[in-house]
C-alpha cells in the first residue's frame, strides 16, 4: 500500500467543517485482499497490537463494531483499516479524534481494459459458439430507474448485457441467453445459488 497524497486541512474543507488530514492511497495488490480474505490471523494480530480498536464502533456505533466489520462477510478494505489505525494512534497520543471516512477513489482496474492491440475497434461476439450474459442489478425488481441508472452500482444493466445506444457497439446476446440477477452486485454473481441454477439450465440446453 502506498500513500499517494497527503493534505492537512486546518479549517473547514470539502471533507469536514473541522481540521482533517486527508490521505490518498493506492492499495496495490491489497485491493484484492479485504480483511475477510486476509483472515482472522490479520484481525487478531491487529487487535493485539492496538487493543483500543476494540472500542471503535464504526458503522455499528457501539464498541466492537469495527472488529465486527472486519470479520463479517468479506470484511472491509485496508484503506478503512488504515483510517481506524490512524484514529487510534491519535487517541493513544492523547487527541480526542473519532471522525474518519474512507471513500473509493473510483474504479481504477477496469478503466483501461482493452482486448485488442489498438483498443478502439468494435469486437463482436465470437461466431460459432453460444454466448451467454449474466448481469446484476441492486434493484429488487424490474424498473427503468434501477436498470438505467443504478445497475449494480458500477455498471448499468444495459452495459452489463452488452447493449449500447450505437448499434456497432452492441453485443447481441440472444434474449434467452441473458439473465438478470435482481438485488445483487456483480461480485455476488460468483456465489448466488440462483446464478448456478441458471447456469445449470443453460448447460442442459441442447440448442
Ligand atoms: Zn469505520
């Protein structure tokens, strides 16, 4: 993890009405390693090194909340851990600091994906094989707003299904080979039972 930028705001700023320190981080390879994936060895060692973290409520607003965030589901990302460590170190130094916020600096990994050398050609689906698309949307059911604007918070549904306003950019997945998972983010496509059941159905498709 690298600190790319550090600013100290001594008065009101975009981030708070009181003095704050702002760090911009590059998690590097650790982007793929949430605390859930790092496992309890990491969390236990952190708890031992900084016992005061046990008092941090984080989003649960009660002691133990931050440890709960680190341990449950996929856990939390290391920028958020750094935030709590920074707060705790200031507490140990005698400052009464409780405020902290961690925000994504935007999608970095997906920004420059190309599948051809030039990166600007339109690539159609491969011919001679069946192509399928699974897409996720956080919306609980079909609605224009959910699909157009929200998608799964990263990708609008049309884009996930290869649809584009300009015909040459569109990937033509047949209707019966498209599936939409409602109420889920795209990473959840990896472990939702209904996705596997759809894959199973498709695999039995003789056409
Ligand atoms: Zn927190």
